[in-house]
C-alpha cells in the first residue's frame, strides 16, 4: 500500500488562499463561512439586507 500524496507547501498555501478568496464577501470583506455563490456575487447578508432585519 502506498502513502497518500501530500501537496507541496507552496501549492497548499495557494489552495488555502484561493478558498479564502471564494469565502470572502467583496462588499463587507467578511469571511462568510461558505463559498460565495457566483449568482449573488456577495454573501447572503449583503445580497438580502431586508431579510436580516429583526422584527
């Protein structure tokens, strides 16, 4: 049995940066905790602010 392959440190860092970029909202600059949908272009909170109001 062979050992699992690991990414070189540079590739792992580049992948981590790419994932963080997909999770960061361009409007509020916060990490949304999920990948931002391309259809919205921003986090759900910024895309639908009227839905976030407390009654």
